C-alpha cells in the first residue's frame, strides 16, 4: 500500500513525539467519535497539544478549526503541521523554546 503525503507527515510527527518522550494518541475518525478532533492528542511536559496533520495544499475543515479554537480557549495549544513546517515541531518542543511558545511570545 502506497504511503500518502499526509501519512508521511504523520509518521514524521510520530518520530518527533516519540523522540521527545511525549504521550500521544491518534483518535480514530469514525462515526462514533467527535467530529473535527485533531489527528494527534498530545501531553508533553504537562501541556495539552492538539496537532492536525495536513499535506500539500490541504487545509483544515470548519469542524477542525472549531476543535482547534476550543483547545486554545481551554488553555491548550493547537498546531497545524504539514511537510513545510514539520521541522518546527521539534523546535517547539525544545525546553528553551517551550515557555515562549506557551506564553505566545514566539
């Protein structure tokens, strides 16, 4: 089975999260779950992060945007990661960068 561009982004995200020791899950997109929930639900150093993976010109849906906004409104952080910015995820998770990211002073 061929690997899709989005699947490659997800694999890179998994590698970064595992290397950092983050705890994460990937909710199944079925009719029984909550619509719009991000591809990755992450806990890292006590912070809640929702990560939506995209590839190419893929954009978030209205339901995904709603979920990501709800995460931010609840004090968590939300990210949309694609092949162009996946390298930034590692930087965001670095200790020296993390506090500035959480405080919104990037």
